[in-house]
C-alpha cells in the first residue's frame, strides 16, 4: 500500500542519455535487461510503487524505437490510471529534466526525478522519498553511506621523472559522505524555481551539475536525505548490466518482472 497522496505526484523519468559508458551503440534506455528494455523496468518500478498520478518520460528526440516502447508503456500506465507523457530530452540531464517539468500536469504539487538507468529501484525507496515530502521536506534524496575511502586529488608530477600523475590533497571524513541516488523528490514549485535559477549559471558551473538536488542547494534550501538501496544502483558500465542481469535471475528479482 502506497504511503502518499499519489493524486498530486508526478514522476519524471530521464531516459534521453546516449549510454556512452555502457557502449551498446544505442541509447541506454533501449538496452535490454532480461526480456525488456531498461526504460520498461524503470516505468514498471514506478507503477509498482503506486506513488504517481503522472509519469513523464524524456527520450532522445527522433528515437522512433523508444517512442514505440513508450506507446506500450503508456497503455500499461493508463490501465493503472496513471497519465503518461513523453517529451524530447535535451543535450544534458538537466535539460531533459527541464523539458519534462514543462509538461507536468496542472494540480501537481510534488515531483520525483528518476533515472531510467536505475531500473531495479525498490518501491520502498519511492515510498521513503514520498513520506519525507509528505512530512514537509521540499527536497529529499535517497543516499547510501560510502564504503570506500575517498580522497581528494590534484595533478602532480613524480619527483625524479616528472611523469604526470595525481597526488592526494585530502581525505574527507567518511561519516559525512553519501553516495546519492534517484528518485529525488521535490515540491514542484521549488524544483521549477531551481531550474529557472540554473539558467543564470555560467558554463563552467552548469557543467558541474550532476543532479537536481544541487540546483536546490544553489537556492540555499534544505535538501533532506533518506536511506537509499543497494538495488537502486545506476547501470553505467557493462559490469553494472551484468549485475542487473544476475539480480533478475536470482532471489533479488523485482516483483514487477513476470514469470
Ligand atoms: N541528455 C541526457 C543525458 C542523460 N539523461 C539521463 O540521465 C540518467 C543518468 O545519466 P547517465 O547514466 O549518465 O546516462 P547517459 O548520459 O546515457 O550515460 P553516458 O554518460 O555513459 O553516455 C539516464 O537515465 C539518462 O538517460 C537524459 O535524460 N538526457
Ligand atoms: C542523478 C545521479 O544519478 C545521482 O547519483 C547522478 O548524479 C547522475 O550522474 P551521471 O553522470 O549523469 O551518471
């Protein structure tokens, strides 16, 4: 049972990336995972969570195959009573989110932004984000504690040969570090304001933006953190896809996969 008023929540799924690091030669959202493309898993995960009144998907412009996949997913969403909207994505992730935000239906109060590249995200994560929004957060992200030791580095040359390497300049305390995931949840007006503010960023600042929470941080607003999930990992490299395939075949198989 969903913990939120899904009558006012839209979920934006960004699926317009090219998937260079996965290296399949087709947009990543179309790459098969088991019997279905990554995007289908992401959409079905949202439907399973039962938190959305609308799903708005950003896909690469002129991708007829993904548009066809979206027609099938739209029919499934309609059966669940969820409005399904497809928009052309932009040149980077932020632009894809902005394009989708423009199509969010009137009356929507909260929005979650989710990566199509996180196909196995459990319902519990959507529900934790939704619960924090309901409890008054205007921005909330799921995250995990980091397990590696993280160093900050800068370019350096070896003393004898001058070979170019990097050297360590610091070791931030792991207690304060978190690895951030999606879905990231927001009050809709706040996220729209954050994206409008981002239009004033210079090119270098804009190029450092990797998630929506950073845009809300730039407004000076609080961003709250809820527990993420190891199952929500992002399919970025071929090894990630292997792990996702193994999860589909094993006891960690998500409940929306038939059979
Ligand atoms: N112009 C873009 C770039 C990325 N994304 C989406 O943002 C999410 C996270 O991006 P990432 O995993 O980096 O995907 P790609 O950009 O496709 O990967 P790569 O950097 O390897 O090309 C993905 O669901 C991707 O489809 C998007 O909608 N529009
Ligand atoms: C939004 C995100 O998935 C949070 O971890 C991540 O920042 C996306 O980064 P990418 O470089 O587009 O993969």
